[in-house]
C-alpha cells in the first residue's frame, strides 16, 4: 500500500512503524479464509485491522496464501513477509506443507506462529500436531494454549499465560483440566526462561514471574526463530482475540525485520 493510499485508509493520524504488523497466513484456502474472516469479525470489517494491546493501538495487515502454492511461490511470499501464521488442521495425520512452510521460514529467519484448527473434527489430535512441529528443523514449539477436549467434545481453550490471575476461579472452571494446564505452564516457562536461569530445575516461583517479562521473552525468541508459539482456534461461536493479541505481542514490526527485501512502503 502506497503512502497516499495508506493515509486515505487510516486518515491523517500518524502511525508509529513499531505498531505495524504485516502478517501472511498460510494454509488450506478454506481455513485461511475462515481465520481472516474471524479476525476481522473480532474488530470490525475494515480492510486494515486496528487492535489495541497494552494501551497501544496496532495496525495489522493480513495477506493469505494457499499452502498448495508452488514451492517457489511459497518461498518468495515467506521471504518477504514480516511474520507468518501457519494454519494446521488437527485432524490431518501428516502435514508435509507445514514442514515446507516452517523450513522456508527458518531458512529466511522469518518469525512464525502456528494456529491449530479443526479441534472439533473427529480424529483431531492436538499433541500430534505439537510433535510434528517439534520434529521440524528450527521449530521449537511453545504451547501458549491447550484445548479443552477434542472432536465432538471440544469445548474451548485454556490460555496458559494469564490463567493465574484468577486462579481459584480457573480451578473451578477448568476442573480436571487444571492439572494439565499447570504442567504445560511449567513447560512453557522453562522453555522461555531456561537461558536466563543458571539451574533449569530451579523454578520455585513460576507464577511470580511478571507476565510482561514472559511476553517480552517470547517476542524475542520468536523474532530470532528459536521458538514457534502455538495457538488453538476457538469454537466457531468465539472470536480470535487471542490470535490478534499474539500477532501484536510476538510478531515483529517492519522496523524489526533485518532482511534487505523488507522495505517500509509507508
């Protein structure tokens, strides 16, 4: 989008380049369309998504790309992207396209997230998806959310990072899923903070780590490609607020991207 078009779309308000997110969503065409539709539904039908986090308004531009595109087209699109979201269907036993997407992103040092879709389908297996991502070079999965049930029993997701704020209520709400959520939170914090902790087993006060510190650490590791944050699509009746939050918190702005082909066009 050229400068004049951008001003027409956004008015005369000055935009801080650090608040811009240019995101390419890659997956099956039907799935990416649903994701983009729900992202816009969460904050209005504007062509450019505006989303506030930590009292800062961000500008998000979203592009779609089929995972079945020729490899050369995938490589070109990923290489010039600021950040990539790979949409993975939970009921697909093998995901060669996912492997291609994540390998290309790793080769070109492009930050990426993974969004697990189809958790309400028969045969959905969230853990299988995580294992698949873990087996791909350069892709260390970081589970930020876990599903509550799967297939016909899929009820929603647990956001691991903010769940301690209302712990007593969360324990009551999540019931038998709470212990698993605690275990996954431990794994998350150890993965994120291990390099900053002399003894990787010395995690006596995981819940005392400030949430903003965890966000900053995840953003840093995502930006340099050491981790791939993993999110879950919520049930069809929900929105994708957590996806928008993850985009602005963890994916880089154009100013953060060092590849020479990433030129600001604003």
